[in-house]
C-alpha cells in the first residue's frame, strides 16, 4: 500500500470514528469518563471443540488460550488498556455468545485468535481476516466455513429478537468497517519481518464471530498447524511472547492513529 493512500485511509478513519463517537445509539458515549479502551480477546475453540489438530495431535484450542493469556498480560502491563476474554480456561463458548460478550462489555476492539489448518502443508504464516459478506478468495471462504462450523452459527445475534437482530446487522457502520480494516493492517504491519505471513495475508470472509455491528473486529490466524515449522513456533512460549509483543504494538498503533475517536457504537 502506498504511503499517501495509507494516510488518506487513516484520515478518513479518524473522521468516521469521530463522527460515530458523537452519535447516540446503541452505546452511551462515556465522553465524561476517561476509561481506558477495552480490548476483548477471543481465544478460539475450547472444551469439546479442539479446533484444528496438528498431525502430531496438538490442539488449536490450547495454543489460542495460551497465547491469549500472554497477550492479556502484555496489554495490561502497558497500563493503557483494560482487557476482557471470552474464555480464560478450557471451556466451550458458542460463536454467538462470543459476539454477545463483545457487545455486552462495550468492547472497543475485538481480536479472535486462531490457528490455520490448510490442505497444503507447505503453506505457512499468519493471516488476518475482517468481516465481509463475500469472501475475498477461496482460501478465505474455506477458513470461514471451518471456523463457523464450531456451533453451526447462523447470522442472528444472540439474546435479541429476530427483528432487533436485523436492525443491528443493518447498523454495521462504515466507521466500524474502517476500524476493523485499520486494525488488520496494523497487525500486518507489526508482523512484517518479525512473524511469517501468508501471501496476501489480509483477507475477508463472513466469520460469525466478527458480526458485532458496533465493535471493530479482526480474526487472526497465527500460523498453520499443518506446517511443521509453524507448529513448532506456535508451541513455543518464546514465540507466543513475540506474537503478544507485536499484537500489543499493533493495538498501540491503532489507538495512536485514532486518539480521541474511540467508537461509541
């Protein structure tokens, strides 16, 4: 991406997020309370759902939880954020309940943590996804299908009537989409040269867990369990600390470029 285009995108993002923060609606704007941004971390799978399984039997659910706990500590250590987690132990949480958690806690960012399981074992590297009704490519569609199969999630948001769910879905604002895209690109930039990336690492598809219409959200595939090199990295506590450090850097970048314009829904 050219520098001029990136600056233009970020400038529009700041305007859009600022406009959203000034509106009433589903969330109270809290302009008079200097709360730290709330980051919702979502370690994928858990409980009876192991997620992807490496050839030697390593479960995705254990890697996502271990990384999520390290990332929570890294974010809290900065003193700049509050952190919530959809799960902090080995339990199953439905995809719809994960979305509801982000909405109910009024999270400022939502980051889902996963590991890829691809048919070609030579493919390796991280990739980051944002929500789109139409998948950006066949690989993105396949990944979304796998992740959405955890509880056969449909499009309705849990805890509300179908009518309200339809209204909420229609209220996915341009500011939210721009926020999600910005976070995804900040993650990609922070990983560059430090964490291996898949070719064209920023992709989009219809992920059930990213369907909160009011919170910028991305889904990170931290690497491919089907690739021996990636699996070795993902099992390493040292590499998980590197992931946490780079994700903290990406989140810092996100809020530095949107200072004072947190999304109020």
